[in-house]
C-alpha cells in the first residue's frame, strides 16, 4: 500500500506542477489590459499600481543598485550603453520624484522615493 500511496502522491505532484506551468504560460500570454484588471494594488499613498508595473520598477531599481555598486553613484547617463533602459528609467524617476516633491501629480510613490533616497539617488 505504501508504494501505491507514494505513486499517488507523485502523480498528484506532477499534476500540480503541470497545472502551475500551464497557468504560468497562460498568464504570460495575457494582454496588458487583462493583467491590469487582475493585479492592481493600492500603495501607502493611496496610488494604484499594477503588478507588471511594480515588477518592472523593481527590476530597474535592482539594475540601479548594481550600477551604484559598480560606479559608486546613481548618475546613470541617458544613453548608458551597458543598459540603455536604465538611463531612460533613471531620467523618468528623477522627473517623477521632482513632480512629487513639488506637490504635483506624479507616478512616484513615497515607498519608491524612500527606496531611491536610501541608495543615494
């Protein structure tokens, strides 16, 4: 019986893994509009962020931390050859940070501003 129970558990595990893989593949193919509907969150400022947007921001922030670790500053050139998207992203963060600090409408959140400030942005 224990062999049969192990076989059943193995089969259930494989089914769960296959289901997870299928769901991940399905999620990867969802449209942006669908992703927006399903993963919106409200942050501490009351601003709504979308899951994919948060992930992308966190990826760029990680890139910025790596840049800072290498170059000892956060002044990424707009056309940084090592990571062209990072230069554009940093420029946008500076613009949005300034808007937020001036009390204007901005996509910058307090949490993101704190994270940027913590690394010497």
